[in-house]
C-alpha cells in the first residue's frame, strides 16, 4: 500500500469513513516513477520481419525435421554417387524381383535393376523439375500479379482474364495434351508445368499487392517523385513477398507430384531418365507379388513432398501476420 | 431471480459500492515471459455514478475494464486482488457464471463501431439476440401468462415498468383518442403529439397512462391498463433503438450495419449494451472513432439515458477533457498503476501526481494558445528584422477555386454518378506560416491536401506554388517540385515501409534525388535524427520496433531530408497520445522557426489547430465555410457550424490546459 495521502485515508474498510469517491487519492511518487515521454528503447536487440520469423521458426521441431529432410533430398539429387556405387541402369535380368541382399538393401525390380540405386538417382529428376517449375511459376506469377494489382484498371482486367483462362484448364490435362507433341525431357516438363501453373501465384500476388498499394508509405514515395515501376519494385513487392514465399514452398511439393504423375502416365520424362514417377509406373505390374518395388520410390516421393509441405506450413506460420501468435 | 434480488439490494443502499476493485493485478503471458499490465489498481463505482478511467495507450485502462467483465484475452489472467460486484466476489468466475453476469448486469459498449456489429445480420436481430441471451422475458408464452395475470388481478404500480407499449396497442390508443377528440380545434396537434410521445417498445404503462390522461383520453387509466400489456420482442427492439437515439427505429431495425453511419452504429451498440438493463455499463472509448460533433450528441444521449435508468457507467478514455466533462469521478492510470483518483474537479484544479500534472498541463483545449517554445523564440529573435511585418504577404501556395469531382459507379452497369469531394475552395498559405484545414470526416480536407501535394489532379481550379501553376509543370519540373513539398501522414504504422530500416527510410529521398554520395548521405541522416531528437543508434532498427510517436519523428526526419519549403501534415498527430502529441507539435513548431517551413496542416481537431496554426479554414461538405486568423475563429466564430465544432471540443467548458498559455 502507498503511504496515506493527506487528503484522507485510502484504507479498504467501510464504516464511518467517507465514500471512496470523495477521497482524493494519489500514488506515492517513488512507487510509480514518472518516465520521460516516449523515450526510444535502445537496449533491445534490433529485429526485422526476417529476424522475427527466424526466431519463431528456429524453436519449432517441425522446421528442423523438414529442413534436414530437404537438405538430404537436395544432397541426394546433386551427388547421388555419394550414396550408392551401383549404376541404376546396369541391370541383370537374372536378379528380376530379387530380394534384398548385401550391397542391394532394397532388392531388385522386374528388370533386375537395383531399387536402392534407382530411388537415389530418381531424386534428381524430381527435385530439378520441382525447383525449376517453382522458380518459373514464382517469377511469372509474381510479375504478372504484381503488375495487375499495382496498375489496376484495364491492365488488371486483361491480365486477370488471361490468368483465368489458364486457371480454367486443368494442369494435368493441359500437360498431357502438350507433352504429346513436344520433346520430353526435364526442361520441357518444367516448362509445361510453369506455363499452366502460374495463375495461382499471380492471384495471390495481386491480392497482396492490392493490400499494400494503398499504404501511406506508397503515397509518400509518390510525393517523393519516385516513378511507378520503382515504387512497385522497391516498396510494394518486398512487402507482398511473404505470401508468395509461402505458396511457392507449398507448391514445390505439388509440382514434384505433378512430374511423378506425368511420368507415371508415360508422358512425363522418357524411360531413359530415372525418375520416381516412372519407377512407380513400372512397379504397378507387380503390386501384389512384390510390393517393395512400389514401396521405395513411392515412399521417397511421399517423404520429399511431405518435407516441402511441412516447410511451407512452418514458413506460413512465421510470415503470415494473421497466423502469428506473439 | 438473481438479477432482481441483487438490484433490490443495491437500490436499497446507494452508499454501498456497486463495483469495488482492490489491488487488481493482471498479467499476460507472452513469448518474452510474464508481463504485468495492471499492477495493483483500485477502483470504486457507486450505483448510478459515472466514473472515468483516463490513461495513455498501454496504461492498463482497458485491461482493467476487461478484467471486470471477464473478457481478458486468452493469454491474460487476473493474478491478484479482488473484484466485487454488488457485494459479490466475481474475481474468478466460472465461464458460465461470467456469461450470466455479462449483458444482464454489466453491459459493454465497445470501442470500434465498424467491426463490432456482424455485417450479415440485421441490426434488429443483433439487438434481439442480446435480449434473448440475457433471458429478458420476451417469449410469447411468458408474455401471455404475464398479461393474463395482469388483466385479471388488481394492478399494482411497481409492475408497470416491466410492461412496454406494443405497436398494436399504440394504434388502438391513437384511434380511440381520435374519436374522443372528435372535431376539437387542437385535435390534430394532440394526435401528432401522441404519435411522437408514445414510443413503441419503450414507453412503459405508467408513462402511457400519464400521456393519455394529459391528452384527454376519457377513462385513460383503465383503457391503458387493459391495452398496454407488453409489446412483442420486435417492439422492444425498436424501443431500445429509439431510446439510443435512432430516428425511425422500426425501419432502422430491419437494416444491415453497412447501411448505418459510424454514429448510428455506435447508437445500435449502446442499445445492445443497455438492452438487458445492466446496473453497470462499461464504455470503452465509445466515441474515439467518431467526429467530435457526433461524439457530443452520442455522449449527451448516453448520459441522459443512463441517468434516467440509474445505470452506473465506467467510462474509459484517453482524453482528459472528455473524462472530466462526462464523469464525476476520475481515475488516472499510468504504466499499470492508478496514480491518482478523486472527484473530477479536484483532480483538474489540483493535480497531485506528477503524471497527472503533466497530463493536465498539456491537454489541448480551447484555453491553450499557440505553442511558444523557448527554442522557437530564440531563433525568432535572432532572425527577425524590422521590415518583415511591413512586407506584402508572401504566399507560397495559392489555391484558387479548387474542385475535385470523383466518378462513382452508378446503379446500372456503365452508368456513373458524380461526387464532388472538394467544391471550389480557395486558400493561401503564407511562407513560414501554418494554415490549418479543419473539418470532419468527408469534408474533403484530405482530398484538398492531396491536390496540394500534386498527387491528385484537380477537376477544375488551380494551385500556384511559389508563383508557378503546378498543373503546367513538366516531368522534370514536377520532380523538382516534389523536393520542395513533402507530406507527413496520419498513421504512424502505415507511413514507413516496414521492410526498410530507419536509415534507409530517411536516406531514400536523398538517393532518389541523387543528393551527395553515400558518405555525405549518412552524415545527413545522422543530422536529421538529431534534429528530431532520436538517438543515432536507431538507424539500424526497423519501424516495428518504434512507438507511434517515434515513427512519426522518423517520418518528419524523412520529410525534412530534402530541405523542403512546405510540409503537408495530414492528421499528423491524430493517432498519438496527448503527451506525445504535444511533444511532436512542439518539435514541428521548433523546426518551423529554425528552417522557415510552411505547414499545411490537415486535422479534425480544433484544439490542435489552436496550438499550431496561424490561420484556419473550416471545411464542411467540400466547401470552406469560414476562413480567418486562428484567434479570430476561436474568439469570434462567424458560422453556426464553426460554433458547433468549437462547442463539441471535449472539455471546452472546463478551464483545463491553461498551463500552455501561462
């Protein structure tokens, strides 16, 4: 309790004392010291959106699990020979559907190829197609979406309708049709997926840009004499980046699945390229008798996609202000 | 049952506190550990009394009130002290018990009228919901039972207050009155009078009896007693809305929130807060988002309504003038503590705690004068020469017949309607002086500011800057013009790019205009930070680490970077706490004296105008209704609208804030 002020007692008991509202109470000056008005806090560590996000992400186990898995997948994709000495294309029909043995832990498939080696080498195609497509989609989508959102009016109408047209065509259907007529390799698969996959990112970007472009700092830059393209590039896009990154991370998994689906259908990568989708397709003949032939490539595909999706979730929690709990 | 018993208990002893909070402590668990928001607060509200909690943002005033009504956020909890309501300890109620208490015994009028009504439901439905949630007897069976009992038995007066006039009963009564009055000369006037005074769902049986007897309905008592047997729930909803001051309430109840203005929404929220006739109403900054004139009518109405109903009000506000005007008893909170409490007058006249003293002395009000800081005076005495007063007025900005018409989409596709935001206004800004454009929301003042900044093209009329018509500027000249006129905006959270460090934010204008090299730019940024009294170490930080006032300082530093001649301040201090606001205004004043800046000051707050402006243009509906020197406008307002604005300044009638003048 503070010391009793001279104007009257401020004790809690009732009785013959005056009503509380008649008492002029004031706190002891030492108890509630007066601070200078609005003094900057120089002691706290400087932070930014990215630092905040990092601080939030680094304590989550899900982040570390998915990060380790992603790094592993990327290492496998770049340096498959670090993980196996067996050539995936050197097959001996004598080993057809052979079980696991020393040096061949997963056994052999129908052609007598080593399943472990094929699973390891299959990562490259998936990761390359997934990464290339994501980069392409993000670039095209964010540029078109950014321009549409920022300039508005007829520019927005035209770009958004073009996006709607591509959005209306199912990604796989379009890929099936176009892959029939063009040369099939990692690059063309990525290209086709990019051409039909960008509208989603464009829409997200357009929305994010719309919410940023009316900010006062944008008006302030206009009053500064900054040109419109410069404002878009310097102020608007960096502030719209968070949702784009989130969608990009999640869709990387989706594109890996799309590549596998195309290869499974026999219209993705040619059989000469080792890929999980192709191997899953080849394994279906023996699902009942030799399930391990299907299990390993499918499991690798599942884990890879899962790790990218988990990473996307963690990144969204860290970057999306609405999902942030502080 | 519990409602009745407790209300009788309170009514019998007005000297017993209705709400008694002792040593209240509230903590929030955050990622950086436990944070104490309220540290031992005491507050007492007696029945029927209005008590105001005053404090700046973060002082714990809203948190205390939310603890009382059991609406703390999930990570907050009461960690000490007691809350007693009507003699009952409600500190740690179970969720069910707290629900029963809320609405029926403690009502709440929330802060933001825009987000506190559900946009998909009609207003009437939302009022009805609050009646139903609190079990106000409105079910058909309950009403029939009650009215049956009342008609048959001898009627006693104390039950009359539970019975409201129904819409059918009103029609019948008016019809009977029409026949009774017949051809008498004043029949028409009396009927109109009856129609106005008989409020469906709001007039009680006793009131209706008095009204009808006065107007000359024969055998008024018996007729009224048999007819007024309680209205339907829809009648009651209309009555509640009418009580809250909504005209044409029955029709309004069928509308949706988007059809209401901010003031009307706040009235609907007051109707909801008072629907179940609580004994205590907590009003959390109920009018902070509204224009001053709207604020005044709503608070007047609320005061009348609560005193009529005998409801106690706990009023939360950051505005000392408003609190002192509206409450008998003030509680001043600072950093989670109650630093002073007592009768409003006593606190204003003799503030004891240094924080209260500071608050009282810097409260902007009618009594305050233009800021005269020592710094400004020193600079002025050094530069002022004898002939400056005799020289002809040197106007840096002259706006002539400025008009802006916006095209809005019409009802049919392809059609459009025109909306005139700014209607042929003219003003002059003298070099080195401050001109304020004052007006309420929608008066066109911000549109005018954007045209002065050359961000919006006028539909007609012209703006002359330093003798040159700005509409004739080519691309290069426009770029040069940008250097000479800079804006400062209202929202301290929106005016800085969150992705830019403070250094980059302040440096950007220099880089865009290619001033100096990297090294000289850094020196200039350091100089600018000194100018706005921010430590140079803030350079590496990001806007989210700064308080609103500090961000506004950064915005000022950024605006000053290019050594402009004119700064357009669009509500630059409106979002800040009073003390911070005074600090920023003093800073702006010092800078003006030092660099001879001219300010075009856009604001809705006349009290601020008096502190900073040399001359004022009062805007209403896109037109300038009054333009004169500041003192002239304040001491001798010519227009009714200006007088209304002046009268609506909170605390206008009280002599606080005199510290600035003396």
